[in-house]
């Protein structure tokens, strides 16, 4: 055993003894405490209005995310507390903007399409009626021509119907050009939507994780969401980091580096959770202190030797 280790163990044994004397019966619970026996108290800090979400909605998504982890491990891990140290923030970024833009364009296109389809159907119905009238008139004209001409009254009626059909044809042409213009506008918007989607995908390639957990200030930031499942997934992922979970390799894991719509912990997630839950907080803390002291000891020795 090196001197560093001896010092480490001495510190550990003495401190544990002192803790036992001071805390008495509570000492056992303290010594056996794991990272999972600490319920993380959380609160909502800031929310950008452009997410179009209110505090209650966000809290209900966080509640679902917490529940999904808790059900998997069978213990309480998170609890809402307005003063909670772990705080959630919705931070607006370029991807959210692009995603909203896509949502708006899609909405626009849907309503344009809804308008256009019945107009086109009505146009086609009017054209069919027009064609029927024109065919009837033509066969009537042919009939009278074969007879060497129509009586004057009939002749005048045919001329009137011909004029009516001509003006009908004119208004049908006007309607057709208006519809062509609308279809053209529609296609321009489809093009705009496609380029926004392309832009969005390029941006996503650079930023696969849709949130971040920063351990120093116990802060979770969510940058972007497209739907409820994705948001719950991202919340679960960042809350997983907050408990101490690392990234895992499986594409269907909550702790996989890339975002998905999966909201149930996988086998990989559960074994990562078990690993973290088995870590003893006190031992971990002592281990870190001892490592630090050992480091100091080695550094001092080096200094003395030189
Ligand atoms: Zn992550």
C-alpha cells in the first residue's frame, strides 16, 4: 500500500468514525446512501414564449419523463419544488425557429390545398356542363343545316344560345387562369417548404442533442422540440444525465447520443441506471477526496525530489 492510500484510508476511517459518533442511528442511512436515494428537487426557471408552451404544460411533460424513469427503477427520483435546485429552461434556437417555420408553411399549404381542391372540382364540373351544352347545340345546328335551314324563331334562339355559350367559355377561361395562378403559388410554397426542411436537416446534423445538462449549476436547457414524444425523450435524456447516467450505445436507448421519440428506458438504460444507483454517494465522495489527496501527495513528493 502506498503512502497516498494509507493517508486516504486513515482520513476515511477517522471521518466515518466521527460521522458515526455525531449522527448515531442516522449514520447507517447516510453511509449506505446511493445516488438514487437522493430525490432530485426540480423547478422551472425560464421559458422562451416562442415555444408556445405554458408552465403547466412543461411541468406535465417533466412529470411524465420523471415517472417513466421512476417506474423503471421502482423508486422516487424526482420531485417538483418551486425552490428546487435542478432547474429546467426552454431556450429558443435556430432549430426551433426552422421547425416553427416548417409548421407554419405546412399549415398554410394545407389550407391552400383545402381551398383549391373544391375550386378545381367545381371548375371541372362547369366544364363538363359547358361541353354538354355545346355538343347539344352543335347537333341541333347540324340537324337544321341538313334540312336546309332553321325557321326564323329557331334560328334566333340558336344565335342567343351560341352567345351565351361564348360568354360561359370566357368565364371558364378566366376561372382556369385564376386556378393556374393559385396552383403556381401553391407550388412556390411547396418549394419554400422543401428548402426549409433541407436547411433544418442540415442544422440538425450539427446539433444532434436537443438539450443539455450542466452539472455545475444543475441546469437543464431544452433547445428544441418537434412533438410531445420527442420532448419527453429529451427531458428523460437530460434528467438521466442529472442522475449521473452517461451516454449509451443502443439506438433505442434514452441515453443514446441522438434524439428519438422513444420514451421507455431500454435494457441498456436500465443497466446504466443500476450502475449509477449502486454507486455509494459517501464512498464516491471519499474516493474523490482521497484521489485528490493522493494527487497532492504525489505532486508534493515530486516537488521535494526536484
Ligand atoms: Zn446527452
